[in-house]
């Protein structure tokens, strides 16, 4: 640390670090650095997307069934929330460039609020999965003792309305929270999932690998179907979990930006921290733009279309 | 060329200059430094510790394999020993070795920068490396892992009773150290070059590191996520890799090798960069086919991503995929061939010195050649079906990793030792140990090719008796190799105490790193250099004062 | 086909495509030698010829030469394509399974190979095949990855849980060849091997139709225990053994999971082999596979006799258990004619 | 390089409006049985095409790549290109397997 100071004998603009000659060099470095980092992030999530791709191409019906347990409305809402936060983030950069401290601070705060809303919604969704025995790890779900339940069996598979998942549909039919018995907190699927696969079988939709994947001795084996749906949820939790982790980190960065912006650090000459934090934030948004259709939507038409 | 002269005189024999080593002596001044050179030195020490540890494991492997039965180590311990040998050598020694030590130290100097673009991130990467390495060491003390360095599922997710999660975590964390180093290098090369340092004046060492960084950035995150998935699967006992749960072990292999094949180029490219420097500078001749060597590095980095399936020829992937990967494997071999030929051609009509670094470079050429050519054996899919997972593979990768990278690393360490420490090492001992390493190495690993073709599988604690003779050779060779590797530790450290002072440019070479003091000052140059000469140019335009140096050479330390 | 028996340190080849692999190997050695000799010779020649004659010399600058570069990119490329093609052809032959094969099923398991012939015959860590017949192995595993590797046949394939992989070969020479597990599979990976017996068709038919033997029951039992059934892979002794200790148990009380005790008599041992999960010994996992259907009654008798002998019972001298890795005495009598 | 280039407030709002509408469309379309109407996989194709367009807008305008140097373009493109490599070569195995096992 000491040697820095010794070196500082010529003029340094504020924010210029010792290893750079001028602001432009610094700005270029930081921008290239961030984009390189984002390329790295693409590959990081890319591994997950590859896993998703492989399993979905192999078990489309199980993935459709899993997807139908997700609440597409929440997913949709969260997409909107993130898009708005992206807008406010872009505006934060805009005002930083303009040197407008107040609007900058407002925009950063808005971004943080939307980010938190997103996480809040995620928490609601996770809780919902926990309650319904959809966490893909046995024993990590809510324990629902035998007898305390009242879930309706055999819902028609085409009941889902827009903004409603089937779990909701099943519950609202009875008006209120009714859960399947789950005395050991296991991962569970419903008869509807089996019905979906049966339907697909009748209509001749099953792929060869699905026939091997779901059947035992020529019959659909609920346990095997369950295993495949479980894979969907495992991937769902890992993907959204890592995405949420990125959001949390993003919020941390926003907090830091907020402090800096509050102290009026940024100006038309020096705003690269806002700019590159923005890049990160937008990137996380983009990941969600893909996660939303892949996890929540694909396969939904099997139900809505009423096969 | 006034600017050149002004740079050249780092040694205005006046007051003892403050250099990066003498700029603060407290522990804090090291641990909180942002100076890339200090970080490199700390990396040097850490990496060496891991190398010695990995070497001790190697010694245990060889001792156990002296006899057919599993007597010294019972098979459980043997499995841990080779796994830990592989994990430590690959992730904690070889991958960081050249980039984080030599690259860190020299890349900014070679391009005339004051530091890397992000010094704090550089320090962070060191800390991440320590945390990852520390966790791994901790796991080893707890009992270690026994999955093989490849962590194949479902053994690693479901069956192994060892500390897979902890080591996985260590490797995962360590990955980010490598990513950050790569990021720093890429940015630095783009934005921090001194005036006049155009892309085609960059030393090939820098090109090689640039290519390496590309692989680090685009490959490492994939292995990180893969290991994370593995850990989560192990934790939750559900997931996507164990078929008992509906998963697919081959997907793991795809994801793992997507990184780990390119990772072998993370290991070899920097070493190739070192060799380009050594061969050119110790032949005192411009490198032959500069552009071809530079672009072949990039080509290796890019095409290296297309061949990972050659590790899975017998894994149950489709025959079609096997053929495609085999084809592409042949294609990536060509850029390496180009390099080998250019290096050879560089020596033509040179003025070749027999100093230790050059001996290592020649050793590299021969061993990498054999290692690379046997890579072709393995890439030729019909043949691999027989030799995969045998000692043929073991021999192949030691030829490229030890014969290639470790030799390049040692050559580089010797070459830049005067720059890093200001002291000359003992040329006599240097040559002896280079010879020992070369002989010991061949004795250790050449027999393994034969063993492999005979069908001795790898990762065997006990083996049928007919394989014993060659294994004895191998173990004998490893002892010689071990001595050859210990020697440098002794005489290099010794040189710090009683080595001759080196002066800024003991070999009178044109690279920028030789135009500043040894050891360099904290910000590398007294004044930002302006580059007006081509890389490796020894002629007029390089501004080297040869006559003066000749006159002085009667008292020069290298004489 | 070429004869490679004169090449020192060279493995025997005994399958229809072994010679192709060898030919490819020799071709690659030739290519490698060609390049290695050129490069090494050039390096040495330059190294000596152009050694430093005066300090800090400045030899002439040579920038490079495009034609040369193209030349030495093109030649390796073409050669590497021949290598690829050669490899591709051999690979195709190795992995495309011909028609009219004799199918044998193989199941890998930590750490043994279980083989079942089409006729229902089962064997463990051994594979008997007739010479000159195309044999297809359909393989899977109960736990982790393994790899079925017969060096003399120059072929191998990973065995993957949850799916079938296959392998084929046509043995060309009667004899006894090593079988290895070539994919790391845990503790006893090195011990997971055995022998492949290639027999004349007539001997093979004999072998299929029954396992005559002139060994004593204890010897036969020991042979079954250490080699054929792979009991030793769990019960071989040492700290890492996963199975219960069998030395000296006969006639003693055994504590079971759940607190019961039983006397280890013949019936108990027999049950332990046929229905291991029924009576699990305290302190052990119920991992012992059932051998029901794999052991004939005669073999059961022999096994019981052997386990009794471990406790010094019935007048036979107690044979110390030999490690599983040593499978050299495994040839059944009527297969002996097949060995060379 | 970027001398504060951007599309101004109206521009940002315009992009936002586009993203909003695209999100709604994704949702609505996902409930239609395009697979049945057109060809199998149509639903997937449409959903991904929309996502891709959305991404492009975010990258170009919110992330200012539209005004960045060629180098940045290269970084963006190569990120996705490498991802494509990973997808393509992994699937190249899976899609050419024989159906034995899976
Ligand atoms: C530094 C590390 C390094 C490097 C540089 C290489 C380089 C190469 N490797 Fe190697 N490899 C490993 C490290 C490395 N490898 C490791 C660690 C493993 C085992 C992992 C494990 O399973 O544990 C492995 C395994 C491995 C396999 C899988 C074996 C198996 O498990 O079945 C294959 C198969 O294709 C392969 C091929 C190659 C090829 C074609 C090259 C090429 O890049 C080589 C190119 C070089 C040359 C070709 C020489 C110079 C050329 C000439 C002199 C001209 C003549 C050339 C032609 C005619 C083309 N390697
Ligand atoms: C950078 C990588 C690297 C390096 C440098 C080495 C170096 C060595 N390796 Fe290793 N090796 C691997 C990477 C490496 N290895 C990998 C990835 C595997 C596969 C693991 C797996 O299957 O999962 C492997 C596997 C492997 C095996 C096969 C094990 C098996 O499959 O059963 C063998 C067997 O001979 C071996 C031997 C050696 C030897 C003798 C050295 C020597 O070169 C080491 C020489 C160095 C020293 C000896 C250290 C310096 C000296 C001292 C510290 C003094 C004290 C030591 C002694 C006196 C002995 N290695
Ligand atoms: Cu089974 Cu190794
Ligand atoms: Cu490879």
C-alpha cells in the first residue's frame, strides 16, 4: 500500500488507479474486463443449460408435467419485474452519465426494490414447492401427516386457466389450501402427471427414450415417471437458485453503488462503476429471460391445448 | 534511440535502487500488495509447495508399483494417493504454475505496463487459490478422496466414502482464481501495452498467455458448474448424474471434459510461450515464422474446445460422435506441429548457447514431440479402444505434462531467475539437474508406453506379475527424476544467498523485461518505455550495445 | 494378418481384428519415428553446428518463409488424416456388431463380473467362448462404471449403469487370456478381473453341458469361493473387507441385526448364500448379493464344505484364504484342453 | 469509444415497451398448441425466438453494445458461440445414439 503513495507525484483525476495512464484506458479496461467476465458467466450458466437440454430432449413429457407444477403467473410477473428493473438500471446509468445525482440515486433504489421484489416472489414460489412436496429431495418437504389432507384426486388435466397452475386449480376447486399427505416429506407428484404421460402415450407422443424411461414391463410406472419429474425439479432449483444467488450479489453491488452515488462520486467523466454494474444486472436479467420460457412455459400447451 | 538507452541503464550504479523486493519488508506489505511481481513470488512459493506434495504422492505411487501385489499401500490408500497426486498436480500445480508465476511476473513487464489492469483482482485470485488449496489440503488431512482426478459419476456422487465434497469445493473455488487470472491477462494485453508495442511486436510468451486466458475464461466456468452439480447431487442424493436416480453419467463426462480437455492446453500453451522465448533468445535469433506461432496458439485455444469427446471413446457415446471427435483431434494436432517445426527452424544458423534454460528447451522439444505424437495414437479412435485407460495414456500425459509443461516451467524459472531475484544460479548444477531430469523422465515413462500396449490398466494398486520388470524400470527412473527435481530447489535457493549479482541484462537480450533493473522496481520501469523494435530483434534497431557488452563480458557473470 | 510374436514385449493378439489394431499401431509408430527422427536430427545438428562461437553474436535474421510454413502444415495435416481414416475403419469394425452373433450377457458389479450365457450357464470373473464364433457381449452394471477389457482381443467398452453397452469379438486362438476392469470403480478395481477361455467348439459344448470336476469338495469350494463366485472379493480378509469374517464361525453363535442369535450350521451358511438379506450379521451392511440360481446344489455343498474347513472342521486342514487377485488356478478340468 | 451514446429516455422506454409486449406474447403463445397447429417443436421454437429477440434488445440498447468497439462485439458473440459449441457437440452424441438403453 505504501508504495502507491510514493509514486503519486503527478496529477491523478479522481477515480484513476495507479496502473492506468488516463481515464480512457481505465474505462476501456473495465469495460473489456466486465464483458470478459460476462462471457465467463455465459459458460457458467451454459453448463446448466446443457444439462437441461439433454434431459428435456430425452423426457419432454416429464418436463412438461414438472413445468405445469410451476406457477406460470409468478414466473411471468417476475419476468416483468426484472424487465422493469433493467429499465431503471439503464436509466441509472443514463443519469450517472448526466451527472444527475438525485435521479441516479432514485433509479438505483428502484432497481434494488424491483430486485428485492423478484427475490420475494421467488421465496413465495419456493415455499409453495416446499408445501406441495415438490422439492426434489426426500425429506426436505413439508411434512403433511396422513389424515390432515383433503386434496382432490383425479382433476381433469385440461383445467388450468391462464394465471393458474394446476396445483392452484386443484386447490381452488375446494377453496383453500389442501395438501396431499406426505408423512415423510418426500418428493411427490400427482395423478395428473401420470395422466399426462398416459395421454401422451395414447396420442403417440412418447419418444423412444421416454418409453424406456417411464415404463416397467410394458406399463407406465409411476415411480419411474416421478424420477424424471424429480430431475426437472432438481434442475429447476439449481438453475433458479444460482440465478437468485446472482441477484443477491447484484443487490450487494447496487448497495455499494448507492453509497457511491449518494456521495456524488459519478460524473460525465467517471461513471464506469455504474456502467459495468449495469452490465452485470442486465446479464442476470437475460438469464431469466431464458429461464422463464424454458422452465415455466414449455409443455404448458399440452394441458391448455387440451390433448 | 534515446529512449531505449535511457531504459537500458537500469543500473546507474549510484544509490542502491529500491526494487519490488526491497519496497517494504513487513508481512503486511506482502499480503496486501498489489504488485504483480510480489503476487507472482507468493504464487511461486505456494505452487512449489503443492508440487513437492504432488511429487511425494508420485513417489508413493511408484514405490507401491515396484511389486505386483498391493503391499506397501493397500488398495484403498493407493486409490487416494493417485487421486490426490492427480488433483494436486493438475489443479494446484500445473494450471497455475506458468501463468500465475511467470505470466504474472513478466506479462506486464514484457508489454511495458506498470502492472496488470486489475491489481486487486490479481491479489484476490491469489487468495482464492489459497482458500481452494487450503480446503483441499484440509480434505486430504481428513482422509482424502479416492475418485480419480476425473471425479467420474456415479462413483463420486453415490459410492465413494471419501471427502469428495470438500475436495470438489476446493477445486471449484480454485477455478475462479484461474478465471480471474485469465481475465486480467486478456484485459492487460488489450489495454496496457506501452506505446509502440503493437500486437505483432508482442513477445510470443504474451500471445501464448493470451490464448491460455481465452481457454481459462471460456472453459473453467463449465468445470466449476459441473463440480457444483456433483456436490449438490452428493449432498441431496438426487440429481442428474446417477442413473439409479434417472440421471446420466455420460453427461458428467461431457461437461467435465468440455473443460478438462481445453485445460490441457491451459497447461501446455504457456509452456510453449516460454519455449518460444528460450529458443529464440538462446539462439540469439529472431523466431522463425512469428505470425504462425502466434496464430497457432490462438488456433489451439479455439479448436481445443472441439475435441473433448476423445476422452470418451469407449464411454458409450455414439459411434458417430467418436468419429467426429477423432477427426477434430487430428486437426488440433496440426498447429502444434507448426510450432515444433518453427522452433526447430529458429535454431538454424543461430548462435546457440548451452545454458541451462536452453537445455530445458531442447528437452521440451524432444519430450513434447513424443508426448504429442502419442496423443495422435490416442486420437486415432480404433487404437484408443485398446489403449485407453491403460498406462499408455499415463505415459502420454506425463510426456506432455511433465516433459512438456514442467520442463518449460523449469526452463523459464532458470531463464528469468536473474530477473526475479537479481542473482545468477549455478550454471554447473543447472546443467547437471537438467540432464538428470531428462534421463530420469524417459526412464520413468517410456516403459509405460509398452506396458500400456501390453494392456496394463491404469489406477491399479496390484497388477499381474508379467508387468513387473517394466514397472521396476519406471520406479528406478522416478528416483532419478526425483533427484533431478530436488536439485534446483537447493541451488536456486542457495543462489539467493551466495549467487553472483546478475545485472539488468545478463544475456544481453532485447526483450523489454531485460531493459529494466533486476529485480525490477515496483512500477517496472523508471519511465514508460517506447517500443521501436520488433520482437526478438538482435540487430541494429534493437538498440542493444553489443560491443560494450562484449568488452564487459570478460567480467560478466555468465562467462 | 501378420505375426507379431517375434516383437519383444508385445502382447498376444487373439481376435479377428487384433491384427488391424496392431497394424494401425505400427503405422503410427512409423509416422512418429519419421517425424521424431527428422525433428530430433535437425535439432541436434543445429545444436552442434550452430553452437555459440562468440559471445553475444548477432547471427543473420531470418523472418520465416510462407511456402515452408504451408508445406509443414499441409504434410502433417494429410498424414493425420490417414491416421484418422485408419482409426475410423478399425473403430467401425470394433464397434459395429455383426449379424449372427452368439450373445452373452455381462453384469459388472463392485468388484466382479457376472456372466450369463444364452443357455443359462452362469460364471463369475470368467468367460468361456468358442473359437471362431462371433460373440456379442451385452453389458450393464449394478452400481458404478466398469470397463470390460480383454487386451488380447484389443477391445474394451465401458459398462454403464442404467443402460446396455455392447462389445463383440471373434476369438481366433484357443487359450487363456486376461480380463481386466479398465474403468476405475473404487476400492478393489485392481482385483476386478479374471480370465477369458477360448475353446474349441467341441470343448465349449462340453463345458456348457456341465462342469465336471475331479477336485475334492473343499478344493472345489475354495475354487468357487476365491475365483468363480468372487466371494473372496468381500470375504478375503484384511481391514477393508466388506463381508463378514468367515474364519472360525462354523458351529459358533452369530449375532444378527435385530438382536437374534443363531448357530452357524450348514443350513445357516446355505441360507446366507441363497438369501443373505434374510439373516444379516450384526455390524454389516446387507450388501451381499443373492447367489440363488447361480450356484448349483453341488456347488453349495462344496462351498459349505470349504467354509467349514475354515474353522478346522471335518478333518480337512484349514486352507488359508488366498487373495482374489490371484486367479491362476481357475481353469476347470475340461477347459484345460483349451489352454495351450 | 462510447462518448455517452445511448438512445435517450424515449428510446429506453421504447425498448422497455417492446420487452413488455414480448413477455406477454411469450406467455399467451405458450398456452396455444402450436405444436399441433404447425409442427412438433413449434412452441419451443417460438418461445426461444422471442427470448432471443428480447436478449438482443437488452444487449444492444440497455448494455450499449450497439455503440461499442468491435472487441466488445467479439466478446459477446464468442460467449454465445462457445455456448453453441457446447450444445452442438454434446447433442451430437446424444442425438446419434442408437436407441439401446437411452
Ligand atoms: C499438457 C497436457 C496435454 C497436452 C498438450 C495433450 C495433447 C494432446 N493429447 Fe492428451 N491428455 C492429457 C494431457 C495433454 N494432452 C491428459 C492429462 C490426458 C489424460 C486424462 C485422464 O484421463 O486422466 C490426456 C489424454 C488424451 C486422450 C484420451 C486418452 C484416453 O483416455 O483414452 C487423447 C485422445 O485423443 C489425447 C490426445 C492428445 C492429442 C492429439 C494432443 C495434441 O495436442 C498433441 C499435438 C502435438 C503433436 C502432434 C506433436 C508435434 C507434431 C509434430 C512433430 C508433427 C507431426 C504431426 C502430425 C503428423 C499431425 N490425450
Ligand atoms: C502436472 C501433472 C503431473 C506431474 C508433474 C506428475 C508427475 C509424476 N507422476 Fe503423475 N499423474 C498425473 C499428473 C502428473 N504427474 C495425473 C493427472 C495422473 C492421473 C491421476 C488419476 O488417475 O486420477 C497421474 C498419475 C500417475 C501415475 C499412474 C497411477 C495409476 O494410474 O495407478 C503414475 C505412475 O507411475 C504417476 C507417476 C508420476 C511420477 C513418477 C511423476 C514425477 O514426474 C514426479 C517428480 C517430482 C517429484 C518427485 C517432486 C520433487 C521431489 C521431491 C519433493 C522430493 C521427495 C520425493 C521423492 C524422493 C520421491 N502419475
Ligand atoms: Cu470395475 Cu474397475
Ligand atoms: Cu484431451
